[in-house]
C-alpha cells in the first residue's frame, strides 16, 4: 500500500463531538467549494446521524460508550468507500507507523479485501506466514474462532498480531483446494529486511526487495555498490526480484526506479483534489550503468513494486518476467486526526509513464514464466541426459593426452566456483534461473555482435 506523510489539521468549532467527527469526513478540502444546496444536504445528514445517536444513547438496552459509537460510525463510512480506505484508532495508527519502519510483532502477511473476502496480497519473506506456506491470493476465512466475513482489515490485523511465541490458527481457502485448510502459525517479531542481494555467476547480480520502507532507496544503493565491488567492476546484468512485494512507500518506489532511469516520468497520480495530481520525474540521471535488467513479478507484487516494474517496462529499461501482478493502483494518504487516530484514505490513482492505470489490472510481464520447482541433482537423471558413456558396449576414451587439459581443468574449476555463488534457494528457483538464462543470452548476443 502507499503511505504519504501529508499532515492535515482540521479545526471544526461550534459543534458537538459527534458533529465534529463527521465534518472532518464530509468537508475535507472541499467545504468552500460546496454549493448552498450541497451544504444543506450534508448538514441534513449530520442531523439524521445525531438523531440516531441520541435515540441509541437514550433507548438502547445497555449503556453505550459515545466514542465507541463514533468510531464504529467512522469505520462504516470508510468501509463503504473501497477496500483500502480505513479508520485507524490511536493504537492501530501507532502500529502503522511502526510498520513502515520495518519492525512489528505478528505473522508477516499483507492483506486486503477482495470481492468481500479477506485476501492475502503476499506473505512477507522469512516471516512465520512465509515459512508456513501461506501464498498470495489465499483467502482467510477464519482467524482462530472468528470468521472474517464481518471483520475489517484493521480488526483482522489486530487478531493476527500479538506477543511473540503465541500461536494463531488461520483457515485458508486456496485455488485448487477442495476444502479449506487450517494453518497454525507462531507469532514472531517481524524484522523486515527490505533489500537482500548476492552475486550470481559470471558477474550477474541479484537484488530482492521485500517491501518499500523508509530506507529502501538507501539500502538498494549500498547493495548495488557492494555487488559492483564484489564483481570487481560493472555488473553484466541484474535480476531485480519484486515477487511477493506488497508495496510500501510511494517516494521509495520513485527513488528505486530513479536508480535505473536516466530521465523522464516515473509515475503520476490523478485525483479530485489539486494536491493529489502529482508527477514524479527521474532526477539521478540513471545512477546505475546501463546493464540489462530482468524484473521478476507475480500475483503478490502490488502497489509500489508495480510502480517500479511499470516504469522500467515503459522506459524499455528492463524485461518484465513472471506472472501478472496484483493490480493495486491506488494511492492512500495518511491523515492524522486530533485524538492521535488517523485516516487511511484513497485520494488518487497512479499511472505508469505511458498512461496505463494498473488498478485492478496489474502489470503484464513481457515474458510469462510460471513458478516451478527445479528437481534436485539426484532427480535430474533421465533420458534427456543420456550420454555416450551410458550406452551398453560404448567405446572407452583413448589415452592420448589433451594439450589443453590444464586449461580445461582451470575452466572447470572456474565454472564450479561460479556456480557455488548461487545458493540452493536461488538455484532451485525456476523463475530466477530463467531470468539469469535470459541475461546470459543477452550477453552472448552482445559479444557476437548480433543486430539490434
């Protein structure tokens, strides 16, 4: 999701507490533009609300808490707009601010509401949810003993977060399953490492961005510099892995894209208010050398990660590989309120440089590659790998000394050492290996002078 830091203070005088809360919602930056008829309609609605409030306080079977009623009403208003707009009571608002800094307690799942069902955007890498096998697109039907049908996102998040070491049971429905499956997850302190990197073989780099946080741009710069130093020179190419990246901070997405784009538009936003119409341009002049890039995306790539993929695709700076992304193309503005609560309000839609809206559509990869498991070495021997030495009555090799034998051994050692740089997780990752193959092919074509 996007979070921006615009602070708006609303001073509403001369109203009771109930009216004050409602005016915040009804008249954000638009009160002066309303017609007299529109104002009358708004205040009639407020009067209706206060009438209902008075009836509840007077006649409900039990005594009610005024703030609880108001918070419930605000929740209802925001929930009626879209799945991403929400009201955050003080404790939830405080947790949200911790979230963007990269440390919180819970399961490590980014969620949304899709078709009225609580749905996983993506599990965050190396968290309890990720390790348990929770997948992008999973529908969460139940959290412990509570069905999620009547839960808003904030309530669902509260139920999944908790003290480290405690457990929570999620009832999951997944495409391809005949019936829901229960997962028991143990909560942990979620320390999100935004950027991970390593050098693959033959001078190709790999960078994984798990989430766009406050220091993602800075961490990416350090990672790329480290890869160049380890490679003792410019990289031959880069695999930028944005799979299962649920997004994060808009400014960080822009800065990440700016590393690779020389000039021009990165993303723009359109909304009803003047300050929601913004353009974000490349400023660094393509800080990184113009080596080839393959960006990996999937159904768990959302929001900020789609901005980066879309910008690099439109500028023809990278090949996008993988599967269709999530399709969250809306901007949420965080608005602090007077009692330390806050609003997360959808204020704009974002568009790629070519004018594509990604909302509910997503980024379409240039090369579709489904996720597959690569068989282990012990499982690879089959008829496709049959060699002369496997045939019955084959000729043995002669004893003539090969004059290039020492050089062959040297090349063999070099190749083996290079392959050791790829850890088992990446080596068994089909999409990463296909991205690496594409980069290697690119390098070969460049060396032989293939026509552009």
